[in-house]
């Protein structure tokens, strides 16, 4: 998502290389370029103004450490301010003891709300919870069918009522069903619209009033830019949101909404959707996101993603094979599929500190088709050839 913004920051900070110290003149020159980069990324103008003012004030008042270069000092200041801009955030869901935790999911059509409900259910499963999905989107054709398909893929029960058009009743009955079956979490998939209107707001407000959800999350499409911030403001005025989930984070978008929504709406981003698969929902960490934006990598998230895909038992078996020298091409392809899990090699390399900068400086080109070609070659081999390639 942040490729363009990362490249602009890289060019801005490169101007400071070789300069002996930070002066007011070169700080203001750099801040003009940073301002342009943020505006091009579709960050809200009020957020940009405050960010530039805060960074400038800290940079001019910074006691420069002699062992650091001006570029490094500015990177640290900008990094810290980006964290402040997007945080603080507690990405944990506050579970309720003795009763199901009710989570209401709201948003416009096309934001990926129903798919995100499935992803959130899988997220809850991974933490030992037993979720119930409630199909309360009675407006969009096939919305109930879509949620049922997601439930089947996850092995999660989906509560539906197809014989009427009262979403309040569906949600209330869904919560009662979860209570009877001693389930831990209820995820309400409410209806959306193509745009904000009074009927939509009234419907979700009535549902919230009827079931008193413990958490209300707004699902926003990161590709909509500042429109996402406007949407969040309208929903928050009627619902009092507990957090935001940004979807389509893996898309080719400028990312202005991620940098704007916390400051403008004063509600944290709790999760980000980073792919189509149901396990591609990540907790939002401002410090890690700031590092990604500045091209500093995010090795912690990379390790966490690998741990989710590769169990300790699998890792031990693989280590034993490597020690014995019996690692086969079958093992290699299987492990690569697990670790990548639908991500591109380019995106994975950028999460390793220093590699993103190296890729920009050397204009390194990662040909994803070569990886596909390599897998095709291996898969065309006989089992014996895969086990003993020599």
C-alpha cells in the first residue's frame, strides 16, 4: 500500500545525507517535501498541518547526538510522530466473562464487511473462542449465502432467518442462541448501503440499542481515501464506535485513510485486512506500521505470520531433515507455500529491515512469475525426482 509514500520519504531524507547538522533552513525544506508526500497520499489536510508543525518543532528543538547523521535524527522524529498519529492502539478484543462477547460490524457495501466477519471469526477461533456468525444483512442479495459459505469453511455456526426482513429481531435471536449454546462470541453482520443514508443509520442504531454490543467496529475500504474518514465520522456520530477495521490493505492505494482516521475521528484502527484469505486479518500496531511506511521493515509481523502457518512440530521435523541432509523439493515447496500464504515475495522481503531500502537503491526487480515457474518445474517431477533431485 505505502510504496509511493515510502519512496517519497526515502527521497526526502536522502537530501539530508552528508550535511553536518540540522538547521532551520534544511528542516523547513524537508518538511515542505514531507507535506507534499502526505497530501499526495491523500492524508487529511488538518492531519498534515498538525504533523508538519509537530515534527518541525521537535526537529528544531532536538539536541543532536554527535554520532548520528541529520538524516537519522529526522527519520527518528518522523517515525515517533507517525506512531503518535496512528496510536495509541490496544488491538485486543475485551472478552466478556460468563456471557458471549457481542461484536457489531457496520460499514458500507463493497467495503468487505461480510468477508471481514469471517476473518474476525477465524481470529477468535485462533484464540480459543467459539464464535457465532449472525446474518443480519437482509438487503444485499446473497449476503446470507456468502456468510454461510464462510461459516462452512471455518466450521463456524451461522444464525439465519430468511422468512422476514427484521434485522433487529435476527440479531436479538442470534445473541439468545449463542447464550443457549454457551458460545463465546457473537459477530453481527449488519446491512450496508452504497452510500450513507438515514435508513442505514437508523437500522444499525436500532440493532445496537436492542442487543447492546460490547464492541462496535466499522469496516472501511482503504482504497476510498479521505471518503473513508468522512464515513467514519458519520457512523461514529450515531453509534459511538469502539474501533475501525481497514480492508484491502494489500491493494494499490495511497493509504491516506490509515494515517487520518485516528486523528479525525479519535477512534483507533484495531485490525487491517491484508489479503483475501480468511487468515489475512492482522492486529494493528502503530509502531510497526510507522516502520513499514519509512521502509524500515516489520520483522516482528513477519515472524508472527510464519508462526501462524508453521507449527512447532512442523518446524522440528523440517530442522531434523535439514540436519540429516534429507530435505526434499517437496518439503521446500510446502514450506514456501505455508510461509508466503498468498503474499508476494516482494511484500515479504520489504518486511525484512534494510531489504526494502536495498531494493529501492538498487532498483531490484522481483519477478513473481519466476517463483510460479519454479513451482511448476518441481510439480512436474516424479515423486522420486522430488525426493532425490540429484
